């Protein structure tokens, strides 16, 4: 029967031997068997198998493993591999046992310590020069099988083999932009070589597009989504201690070319055709440019028309144009891999190469008199046809209309004397050129000129004199020249000469740097004596010099300081808080005095802006606060003396908080508040005090007085038992100052006193250790409800009373007596 069934199935009824073969069983199932003997009388009892029997083929130890090979040998290790036995004995292999024998010894020794199922093993820790042979056995649940055939004797030493390299790519590779490419191959060598990839002698590293994969026998470089910059000479180096091998591949990543380089140059322009040229593309895409595609279009239309697609030169004739129309040219470059983006020209009008002359440059005016002027110009480009005439025009500067100066032809001369000018009027001139095609554009107008006789040099300045001096400067003054030479005086040149020297030095390099009739000469040497002279300058040149009569000795002229107060320092200054305080004064003195501002003999506030000029000083404080008030002093000092002025500054502001707020005489309906005036009245008389109260349970303050000038107030109409806070603020004409507030709330209750003595104390019962007492309430409770009665007792003859306890009622039993 099956082990999981209870019913028995007969196998044979006629077996006379002591064995039987049971057939028709299912592999892998468990069965029980039983046997009974039978004679003519009948069947005897059955005998059962003690254990269930699982039906399966017979199990033996495995066969010997196959193909035991040596994969690697070094001076201290051996690596072996093998294949499983052809037959596992009917059971799975549970482990392999690897054994070794040192040549010269008889016994094999087990190498592996633990269960090993891998079919590769490296024996380490061997001694260099020793020779071993190895064998391996397979084990299953039955036991260990026969060992494999032994390896050949193996001597521990490093194997050396120079690198070898077998590449799968040729020395040139062409790739389209965007495609991926890979360079692969195989290599070997002992010890294992190092593989390095280079591009144009630079070591390649992996990134998003560059992938490098190396195994013990293969190598691969992959480039994803190639770009033109991936072109170059790739090199793979395989190197170990015995040597190296290199492989090369020239990779060319090709693409369509970049656009031709502009601008498009119009070499020739005619009414029916043009000749254009351009430069080749900067990048030919890695392939030679095969041709250029040239197109044209009317600048005012959107349709491009083909011109040619077969030109290989960078120049092209554009035919079949309509005169007067503007055209654009579009050029593409093409190679084997596609067509570039276009290069588009500017607009160009189809017209004959002959045109009217260009406009001359701005003409120059010379030899001006009160009624004439000579106009001079340069010959312009003639437009391809000879110039036959020049047209000169004039106009007054404020006019808008130009008039020809003559109807006669002006040629070939490039200058013309214009007559009939009005004296004192301002004129501009322009010139146009004419050829057989027509009259060209006029030149820009000339610079304006006044019609008047030529300017001559002015006469010398009048009465130059030294008006002031310091230790290194001299101030000069003079009158204008009597004659300006018919031209505006541009300015004056001042020169000086040290007494004893021959050279005159210029104090100012240009006349326009001294347009007025005064000048300060600087950079002089203290104690030296100098001569001075002045020249007037107009458009015609410099006048003769005018000399300062006497030499001047350079030294400080001492004048004691002098202060001229502005109105803001003449009297006490009142400034409202938040406004700006300004104090200023005019300062005189030679040399110019040193200026210092103080506030009550200390440095002024850092927020004060102090400005000192050559004529005075100003102090300014923005957003004033009360602390900015005080006595400000301005001191000016030089070697000739010093002077100080002071001004009182009052910053008007709201007063500070009252001081020392006290509460006394608290009753159930009133209390008495007192305080002292604020330390700071804000620069103005305190007009009144504001008193407010607040129930501690409420958020709102209630005013109880706002007009009192006293330093006290009786707060009335309080609610008995309620807790109150009070606060007081001072007011002046600039507003209400901050409040001072009571620190703790007060409770509106009458003052409390001790209650009177209880009445009619007597006992009502007595025992041997206790007494029962009763009494009546006292006549007065002291202003508050009685909370309890203290009971004391005294032993007769003793001096002190002993406290018993405090009771809330009018009776008590005293115990423990």
C-alpha cells in the first residue's frame, strides 16, 4: 500500500520463493509491504515492513570529475578548474574535495577546508619553486567518489608572456554624426596587462557618452551619439612588465558642412546681373565640399529661385535681374553627407555700375572777410563717369533754404571764392558734384562762419596785479585787453619766472582753462620771489605779454579767523523732534582756518553731517531727537588766532514718563495716586497729566482725569473687591508722553483689623481627660468674615498657654488633659 493510503493491494498469490519482484510502482512514492504464508489449511498472519520504502533507482558514489585543468600559476598560487562527473551516482553533488601532493611525497593532502561546490579554486600560500600535482573528487549523499586523473606536476613560479593584441577594427573608421561606434578586440599577456584608451594622445575617461569595458581577455571602447568633436586618432595600449602593444584607428565623424562664411561680397553690380563671392565653411563636416547651391530672390517677395547647384568655386554670377529691384542671395555648401544651413546676403539693388558722384566730404572755409569766403573741398568718387561740374550753395545758419552761389560751372578747381556776403551774418556752405548721370548728394554743411574781416591777435591785458598770496600760491587779477583783434577772447595764458632764472614757465597749458580775468598760480616755492606776466588769446593767437609791475615774494598772508554767523546760529535754536537741525557760518581767515564742531565740549553725534568748504562750514542733523539738544560750539583756528561761537539748541518733543507713581489710602471705593514730574519735559512746559485705570479682567483703559496739573489724584468710584491697574502720562504742547504704570494691581477693599474676643466662653461637660467648651461670636469681626477660633489651655499654676487647635465652629472638645 502507498504510505498515505490505508487500503492494501495484492501483488501475488502464488509466490513459492522467499523473494518477489513488485512491478507497477510509481517512482518517488513511498510504500509499505507485507507478506503472509499460506498452506492448505489457510493463510497465516502478515509481516509488514517496519519503514516505508521510497521507490527510486539505486544510488552510488559519483564518477570521477573530468577535465581538471591548470588556469593560472604564480610563484605562490595555483588556480584550477574542472567539469562535473558524467554521472552523479543518482544523487546531487554536495561538494568537491581538492587534494594536492608535493612531488617527492607519497600522500595526497586535502586542500579545501569547507564544502565547496564551485568548480574553480585558487590555492594560495604556496612556496616558490615547489612542484605539486593535484586531483579532485566529487561527493554526494552516499559518499566520496573516485578522484580525477592527476594534473601534470606544476612548479610554483610567475608565468611571463608579452602582451598580444588582436583588434576587430581597421586603421580608419567613418561614422555619421549621431550614430554610435565601438572599437573592440582581444588581448592576452602574463602578468595581466593594463589597458589604456587614448584619443589624440589624451587619456579617455568614461562619461555619459563614452563607455569603456575591459574583461580579462576582451577590450571595448564605445561612443554614443557621436559628434564631430569625436573625430581623431584613437589608440589602445596593452602593457605589462614584459612590454606593450598598441593599436590605432583614425575615426572621422562626418556630417553636413557648416554654412559658408559671410558676408556675401558683391564684386560686381549691374542692372541685369551681379557677381558675388564668399568664403568656404569653417567646418566641411569631415568630407570635402562637393558643390555650392546658389539661390536668389526679390527682397520684397518670399520665393527663392535657383541660380546654380554645380559651382565648386566660391564665386558666382547671378544673371537675369530686373533693373532697380533689390535682391538677396542665398548660398548652401554641400558634401557627401548633406547640405549646410544657408548664408544669406544683405539686400542689393540691381543697377548699372555708373552712378551720380558721391557726396564730397565736409568743406573747409578759409580767407573769410566781411563780404566773402573761400570754400575748399576734396574730390569725391565720380560714380564711374568723370565729374563735369561742382555746385556750391550757401545759407544763413538760422535759415532753412539753400541758395547757389553762382550759375557758372566750377571745374576742375576744388575751391571757390563766394562773394556778396552780408557783414556780421553767420553762414554755412555745402558742395555737390555733377557728372553726365546727374547731380550727386550734397556734402555735410561746413562749420558756421561769420562774415567779417580776419581776426588778428589781441592787445595785451591791462593792469595785471597780485591780489593775494599764500606760502605756495599767488592770486593774479587783470583787465581785458583794449582790442580783441576782431575775435572773441578764448582765454588767457599765465606765466611765471623765478627771479634769477631765464625761463618763463606756464601756469596753465591752454587758454580755455583760464577764461576769466583772474587766476591762482599754484606749486610755488615758499620764500622765493617770482615775476608774473599774462597773455590774451583769440583765434588768431597770443597777444604780447603784460607784466605784473613788481616781483612777488611767496609766503602766507596772515589774517586772524573771522566768523559771520548765519541766522540759524544768531540766537537760541528751537527744533521740533524729527525735523532737521542746520547750523552754519561763513568763515574767513588766511590761511583758511581749521574748523571743529563740539557739543558741550565733546565730539558731536556721529549722525551729524559736517561740511567744510573754502568759505564756510555747515552742521546738519536729520531726524532730531531730544538728546540732540544742547550747547553747540564752532571753533575756527589758524596761526593768526582762533575764534569760537556757541548756540543753544532745544529739541522740542513730547515729555518723558512721570516718575515714582505711588498708591496709598486704599478704600473699598477709592484710592490716592501720587507721582513726580518727568525728568524730561520735552523742552516745553507740562500742560496737564492724564490718569487712567483698568480692571485687570478688562483689556480697556478708562480715563479718570485728563486736565489736572497736580502731581496727585484721588481715584473715586471704585467697585469694592475689584482689582485695578493705574497709569499716568504727561502732556505738553507737542503731545502726550509715554505712560508710567503701576507694577501690581490693588484691590478696592477697606483696611482690615483683628476681630474682637469671643463672648461667654464656658464648659458644658467635663471628663477625666477632656473638656467640652462652647462660646458666642465676638461683637466685631474686624472688617472681614471670621475664618476660625484658636483654642488654648493652661494648667493651673503654669505661666504659659498651650495651643490646642483652630476650629471653625463655636464649640470644641479639648482632649489629652
